[in-house]
């Protein structure tokens, strides 16, 4: 029996959007959902309590980074990732594949796995599908991802085809190696780049193996947004209706909405937390770059329509001051606000699906947020 | 009428320690008290709510830094420092003197005031006693400090004498310039270096001018601890019993206790917050340098006797991991713990004075904390 149970509550009549819920060993997740990223067993600048304040239902953590620091054995010894980081709600771990492939010249791909050097100390490592699952089993997340290759963009057909076929073989090896099926659900990942027939091939191969959930990988890797939307458009219908669909690495407000319209249930991205530490806020009127001089004596909240802790208590002028002085509180207030913004957006999206007005919601949002399409 | 009212509740029978309270426009302060430092209108890594969680009664902010960034006019336009930073309890601002004198070759002392160049952009500035008070009036803290010279250590008698006499003249000018006497209490500062007769001269001159509270400046500037304790020993009795006494820039656990024993009511220091960001914790068993390898798989809290948020929820192993990865949460958890530690220490000190067992408390504390004297 799978560690998770997905229930499709409703499908939008006008679009591909779905309303659902996922039961996990650490509680229920309402979908569509955005997952804040806690790379190194901490969502940067946030406490678990603050994540709960803003209704984070599930967070993501990175297998590659945790394997490097502090090491999966230590996390296991601590009682698993949930206990180690003091987070009792669901966690998803990626497989480390994306980070390892991002190392560029530091890594070498073989059928058996990937050889690479650490980005921290240059030490040599080897991660195979079996090793990735061993690490993810030790970390103990509720949802774990198969070890795949995320092909770069652009990449020629031949490269992408070889890569996706190896990813299929690796997916089978991951499934075979997975130990904790009753406590951790292993998701397969569909690759195939920007080639429709290769996405079809990958989706068929991966769904034939069979997983309790499926991710769409290899998007948001530098391609223009219309191409990403097009690939999504023909890829999500290739996936089973009764399993959750996860679009990896996507997290701008517009991409979240466009992804939901095309039938995606889960998203993750470092964008909201990273731009926060850079001094930028998502708001209902578009981005606010808090460092800008125009906010020096602007005593309004970051987003006048927002009711988060940051917006209820602090002005743009104060936040600009904190950003300019590199104060930790700047990162805290902006991270809190940006995550609240995306989680609230997804909550509004769920309500709009429920109330059969998702397209109206989308159009209103884009008009205010500054998109015209 | 003064903006504050000091009530001396009790004097220790065995030592010089005092139990008191200070009424301010933003509420009451129980003394002896440690004041966390919020240099740039934020106690680094903390929110105001967290400061309240750990019972911070008053915080200190730095006039020099706020004058530089964001500028006192902006803070005034924001409605004053309390409103700007979202802190509704008492605030004390220093005069900027200490920071300006620390600029070394960047500053030039004249009778009129001090000319200096900004540590940020090299721009030229001039602060006189009148200017310091103008800035402090704009910031709007409950307690403000006179503009003084903190002489270096070591310094010869002649230098210290000239300096303290100028500080006296400046103190009078500060008092004359002070506008908001009903909302802000101006404290005088006793100087005189490590010379007993000069401390006597300074204390007489400053108390003759008359202030609602007095600080002891020019200590904790590099002199050995026994010398600091000796100077305190003969200086506090020179100050009126019915006014609060504030030892500037002191904040190690042992110095707080030794200061209280010698009749000090108020302390401030960046030490607890600075070493926190460096990865070091105060604990009841002495300092814990969280980065150390011995804590890699130590699943105990930082301080097993502590009941703060950090110690209730996180292990040394996790905090070490965060420190090694330069995660913001490391600074947050350690800052929270260190400030809680000092504020709890002062609470315990107040209780010990109340219960006539301060010397026992001191001896037990030092034995556990690792001091033998």
C-alpha cells in the first residue's frame, strides 16, 4: 500500500485545473499547493512555527545538500528530517539529480549513476539511483523523488531521447531499491525536454512502471514561458487522473496560475525566498524592490492588500532601511511576506476552482499584478 | 517634571545591590536590568514580539548609526523610533559619542563638538552636544544620554582630566538643549578613566548639574576585569541613591553579576547578540561554541537547564549544522537563546536580591558557569 492517498475532489469545467487532497503520514495537503523550499533542513530565515502561521502544508528539502551537510546518516540518527528540523507536517525530498547535474564540469554521467565532486570541498562522490533512494530513505520524507536527469535547455533530440530513456531505467531501479513504501511515497519523473513525442515516450514508460505520483521535470530550465506552457499543455493529459502531478522548480505567481490551469497539483521553487533575501517582494500590484529610493519615506505596507505579519506591522520605509543595512530582519520580513503571498495565492486558486471562477480569478489577478495576457 | 520615576525597592544587606523600578512613558522597567542592543532600529535577528516573549523590558538603540542610516529626520517623520521599528516598550538611545570617538583618525575633537567622517561613505559630519540632543529628541527614546567623551584605555591622567572636564561642560550644554523633558529623560555620564580622584571629580560635577539618572562611562574599554570592578566599587557610592545607575557597554554574565553587586541598575552590550551570530551560546555550564565538531551528533539542547524556545525545540547537532551552513536560523536561534539567558539571569538576580540570597546565588552561578573566584 502506498504511503499517500490522493483524492481528486473536482476538475475545473473550463480548464485543466484540479482540486484535490493528498493524505500523507504527516497529515493532509490541499492541492493545488506551493511547497516552500528548505534546502538545508531549514526554510531560509523562517521557523517551523512561522511556516505554520502562513499555512504551509508541506515543504521541500534537497537530498544533495543534506547528503553533503550534515549527511543523511546524521539526519537518520537524529530520528529523521522531521525531527531533526522540528517540522511535523509533510516533507518532500528531491533526489539530488537536479543539483548533481547542475554541477556541470564537476560531474560525469554513466549508466550506473553520476560521479561528481562536492561544490563545498571538491571531494569525490558517486550517486546511483539506489544510492539516492538510500539517502532519501534515511531522510524519511513523506514523498521522495526518483533519481533522474534533468536535460538542459536547449538540448538536441538525440541527447534528450538518450537521457529520458536512461531516466526510465533509473526510475525502475529507484522503485526496486525503495524500502519504506508504507511510510514514503516515491514519485516518478517525466522528462523529454521540449519534444512532444519524447514527452509521450517518457510519460508512457514512467507511468508503465507505476508510481503513486508523477512529476514533470525538465521545465523552467531557461526556456521561454510560452514553451513551458505548451509542453505542460500536452504533458499533463498523458498522466493518470488519479495521481498527483508535480511541476518541479516553478514558483512565480504567473507560472503557478498557468500551471494550475494546465492540470498541475504541486509546485516548488526557491524564488520567493531567494528574492526576499535580495530585498524584493511579491505584491498584488506586482513586484516591489524594497531597496529603491522611492520607498525611503513610503510609510505604507509592502502590499496594502495583504494582511500578513509583515504588512500589518511594518512600512516600506522601515523595510527599505533594513534591506540597505543588511539586517537579518529584512530577510525575515520579506521571506515571510513572499511565502504568505504564494500560499495565499494558491488558497485563492483552490477557492476559485471550487467556485467555478478560476478564469475570472486568473484574469483579475494578471490585470492587477501587471500582466496583460 | 522628569519623564521617568525611579523607585528604590530594596538594597541588599551584604552587597551594594539594589532592587528598583523605573516608570517610563512606555511602561515600567524592573531593575537591575540588561538592555538588548538594537543598533539600527532592530535587535539583530529578532522581532519585537520575540523580544517580548523573552521579557525584554527596554532596548537600546544607537544614535550615531541611526543618524547615518536612515537619518533621524526620517525616523521622526515615521512617528519616532518606537513606531518606526514597531516596539512599544521603553527605548534608551546613547548619544553617539562612543561611536564617534571609536572612529579614531576619522574624527577631530574640539570644544564645540566632534568633526568626523562617516564610516559608510566618508562624508563629513559635525556633532556637538546640541546636535546629539537634537537627534535624540527626534528619535524620541524614553531615556537619552548626554554627549560625552569615552576616554580610551590606557590614557594618562592629564588626558583623562581634560576629557572629563569637557564632558562636564558638554553635559551642561546637553541639559540646556534638551527639549522633551516631559517625554524623554536625559542621563548624565560620569567619566574619569581608572583614576579614583578623577571619578570623584566627574561624579561631583555631573551630579551637581543634576539628571534623572546617571551612567558610568569609560569602563569595559579594554581594562582588566579587576580594575573595572575596582572603579565601579568606588564610583557607584558617589552617585545619588535615588537615581538609576547605568553601566554602559557591559554584558557578559559574570560582569552583570559583579556590576549588580556594586550597585548598578542597568546594563547594555552587543555581546550576547554578536557572539550568537558567531555561533556561540551562553549556557548555565559556560559557553558552547556550537560550530565545534564535538556537537556534531549531540542531540541535547544548547543548555539542558534552559526552557527557551531554542532549547525546547532544537538540538546542538541541528544548530551546529545551521551554523556551519551560515543559515539565518542559526543566528535567530542563538540570539534568542543568548538574550533569554541574560534576561533570565537578571530576573534570577532580582529574585535573589528580594530573597536576601544574592551572594549565594552568585557563588552557585560562578561554580556552574566555570568561574572559580
